[in-house]
C-alpha cells in the first residue's frame, strides 16, 4: 500500500516537473544571473513544494490515514504536524483555483484560507502584482476597515490541536456520528 502511495507521489512530482521543465530551464538560466532572479527562483520552488506536500497529505488522508493524524504523516516526511496541516488545508481549499492565479505565491492562498471573498482578493492581487500584506490591506479597505489601526485579531488560521485528533475518514463525511 505504501509502495503504491510512494509511486503516486513520484508520478505527481514527475508530472508537475514535466509540465514546467522547458519553461523552468529558460527562466532559471536567465534568472540565476541576478540576485533578484535567484531569490525569485528559490521562492517559486518553496511555493511549489508546499503545494505538492499538501496534495500528498490530502491523498494520504483520503486513502491511508485510518485514524492517524497530520502529525503522523508529518513524522513520515520530516515536517511538523502544523506544517502538514497548513499545506493540506490550503491544497484542499484552493487546488481548483491555483492555476487561475499562477503569479501568486502559496502564502497568498494560506493567508486567505478562511476568507469568503478569497477569489476576488486573488484576482486583485494577481492583476496588481500585490504582496500578501498588500492583498490583506486591500481586503480591509474594500470591507470599510480603518487602515490606520491594527487589524482586529482573528483566528483565521487554525493549527493542529495540541492533543492528537484523528483525521476524519472522507467516506464518513455527511453521515451522523
């Protein structure tokens, strides 16, 4: 079973690499000539890696978790439970939108995990080349918030609970417990 999962993960990584390999070679050759280019290339790589980890965690949860947690998957891959939880949630929430906003970093999606107007914010951020901080400020402005004050504290992002909590079996969603 784990061999099948490892093969699927390898296939995902290979598919993603093949889709962008030619573009990446051209961009990397040019981008590595400057400091800004090197930083941008590194940022893109980190963002891509987070999406892949999220996708793998989502697939693992659906197929193999059987009562195990994100922390258990994290131990298998060398990350913290919080890191896996965050990446899985972003992937589960925004995987279908990701390609529509290809210029945005993973952190744009992460910051909007609980926003009901995320797509509108992503559209604006992509059109303007906005950073995450700029996207958050724009959202506050269109919602009529005072930008001269600190934003209200919100628990927008939930982390893995301190106590182990089982990952829910997708087959039981929508059924009484």
